[in-house]
C-alpha cells in the first residue's frame, strides 16, 4: 500500500504531470520557460513541484490533500478551462499561492536559496542591500519575489501598492498615539 501511495505522490510531482493539462501547459508553463528557474548559467532547473510542493513528507501530504480538495475539483468543473477564465482567476490563484508561501516562510524557495549562501560579489549592490534589509526585517522570499516565475497578474501592483500604503498609514497612526 505505502509503496503504491508514495509512487502515486511522486508521479504527481513530475513536470510531465504538471503540464499534462492544457490550463497549465498553455499558460504558466510557457511563462516559466522564459525565466531563470528554467534556463540559467548553472544548468540547474527548478520544476513546478520544486516551488509548489514541499519536500518533507508531512508537508507534502498536506499539500497534496489541499490540492485534492481545491485544485482538482476546480479542474473538473472547468473553473479555469479557457484562457479567459484562467486570466480572470489569475490574481486570486496567485494570491492563494503567495499566502501559502508566506505562511511557510518560503520553505520551497529555501530548499535552494538562503541568505547564508548569498555572495555579495555575485549580486548587484542594490540586490545585496535589499537582501540584507529583508533578513533584518524577517521578510521571506515571496515578500519581494512575486511573479519571479510567472506573469504578474493584472491588478497586482495596485493591490501591493495599496497594501504598502495601508501598512505605512497604520504605522504612522500608531506612532501618533
């Protein structure tokens, strides 16, 4: 039983599985192929599951259960089965993924990336400063790197700017008290 269960779980972590439906193959996969996560100087390629599925067993099973109750039914009823439907839901889908990543402290990013492994010489001065600032503030990868492997959803920037203004306004009103 466990062998079959694990084999099934691993089969759903392959790139071939992820792009087997046209919704992924024709949209986000095409975007991903234009990023550094697909093609880069080191030859290391991250596939869908590297970023969207935890490596450790407990979190992986939890993610698969979540997908079974949320993503699979949406696929079956055709929630995003046309490019137009996908685009209408892109921002919501992205926000759900960003929230999941934020809640896990960008765990999947940290399988490959870490502040302790960053070389100052290999980054621009601005990137180095921003990474050091993020480290001090306790920020996580997804706080700054939304849209790193896929097109930024329409409406995203407005919401991000608005959220930053709301946070800044909240901090200003708290300091006035």
